[in-house]
């Protein structure tokens, strides 16, 4: 089971993505891998990854799962 999710998001939405994940009782930690490309990794646990994926599927902006 995985505990990390890598996504690409518009760079201007990285901060908003971080705030959204933090608002969900810190289900995961968002780290930027490449700011210019909008590449981020969300580190959670095996237990929180399904919930994180559900949240990511309902964001108010588009993302691309890697």
C-alpha cells in the first residue's frame, strides 16, 4: 500500500493545495519537488492515502496524478 501521492498542479495553486490538505487535520504533508513545473508530493500514511485521493478528486482546480 502506498503512503505518498505525487501530483502536478498549476504552480499558482501549490499554496492552495497545501492549505486544503492542512485544513483536513493534516492528513498529509505537501512538499514541492519542482515549483516551476508544479510537481508536488503529498506524504501521508497507508491509512490516510485513500482519503487524500478522494480530496484530490474534488479540488476546485485541476491536478494530474503521477
